[in-house]
C-alpha cells in the first residue's frame, strides 16, 4: 500500500512531554515523520508536522485520537501533495520591531510583498510589559525583485516608527 | 572523469584526514580533478579532499565568482592551519556533501592561516567575511566535521554589529 503525506496540526494548552507522546504514538502506528515546526505561542502548544501514513485522513486521526484527547489537543489533518526535498533557499533576512500596535504585520508584509518578497519563514513575539508591549518579527525569504527593492520598501515603512533591518543571505556552499 | 562527492550520512566524512607529505605530480593531478569537482557543483566555492574520498589535508577555496567579496582568488590549501580567529558572524552555509539543506553557522569573521601550495611552498594568509567562512568550513572537513556539527537554530540571529567609534577630543 502506498504511503501518503499528511499535514498534522495539533494545538492545545502547553505542557511538557507533548512531542514525545505524539511522536511515540505515530511511530507505534507505523508512521514516518517529515519536516516539522513546533512553537509555543502564548501559553499554547502548536505543531505542524509532515506525517507519512499508509491509510486515510480518518485512520491517521483515529491513530492519534486517544493520545490527543488525553493531552487536551485539538487535531487537524490534511492530505498534502508533494513531499520532502523541496527546499527553497532564502536570500534575505529581516528583523522588524517596534511598539506593539495593530497592523504592523499587515503593513510591513504588504509593502514587502509588493516589492517582491516571498516569505519562507516567519516568527514573531510580543515582549516588553503589558503596559508597553513591543512586537518583534523575524522573516526569512526570497527577494524576487532584488534586495534593493525590499530595502526601498522598508525605508518607507521605517518612516512610520517601525524599526526594520534587512540583511542579505549569501549562502556559502563548500 | 569527474570525482563523485561523498554525501552524508556516509561515515567517511567524519574521518580526520592526514597531512600531505609528498608534493609530487600525482598530488597536482589530484588537485586538478578536485577543482573540477568543486566547479561542477552548483555554486560551490570550496571543496576538501575527504569530500571525494581522499583523506588527506587538501582543500580548495575560490570565492572570486561572488561579487563584492574580498578574496585571494583560487587558493590551494595543503595542510592548512588556522592560527588566529577574530570576531564572529552568523552566516548561511550549505555543503555539496549535504544536499537540500542549508543552515546558520557562527564563524570567526577574520582568520589568519598558513597553508602549503601544490609545490610545497608555505604561505600565510589573512581572510575575512565570506572567504574566511569558506576556509573554516573546508578546514572542518579535514577534521571530520560538517557544518551540521555547528548549526545554530534558524531562529537565532546575531544582532548586526555596531561600529563604536572613539569620540574625538
């Protein structure tokens, strides 16, 4: 029987040991793992992982049901096309930060998208205090219209009180 | 005939290479084909002999194809030895022996090193930036190390270096 790739998403209250419990259940069920990204966001556990499994969406959900329920995790499974070995190489890294307010991400990413940015990786945090939160965002991506176009877009954003830095990534292959 | 590149998880990439003692025509012929192998790889700016299954301390670095990078042209590095490290910088690395993966690695910004050329003459060099990174990557190969051994989290960022200038009186 053919193995299919699925994207498994799990979200719930964070606690130690979730990854071990889930991956153990998947392993016992004959699954193979691909790429994964786990983040604690706020107080929540979140993970998205590529899982290779012989059966259907339903059978993968059944495989994990007991474990997910006992850990209090909400589960979502999608069948996905394609598999591993499709990495795209980022050529630019951006750091954006400023006093937190609604619209920073929308504003910055819209300007960057118009200047040709294809985002491959994005992670953001809110730090500071409750009274004065600060927003910090890291982005890696591909500058499809060149790094200069992105820099010009950032320069405009920066006039509005958002700090932003752009660094070209020149991957050394040896 | 071009040489095949060993790919991790081939255990031989973890071997420590031995010093070159004889600088002869055979060595020079090998260096020619090693350079061909480097240039055959997409975007390759360096190669080390163990990557083609010869466990001797031989490497080639040539970053002259990269615009704006300070460089020494094509460097033949035999028994290279880094003697000084200065500063640190994070950069992205890939490797012909580790296809379809790149990662962030912290390296010294500047290095001073000695190496013999293919005729057995010793030279001292100072490299910085991208070329220094390539040198450190290749010397690692000679010690059985891959950039995978030095990965830092992809969420890690080194803050851009501020240049502090002394106040003029």
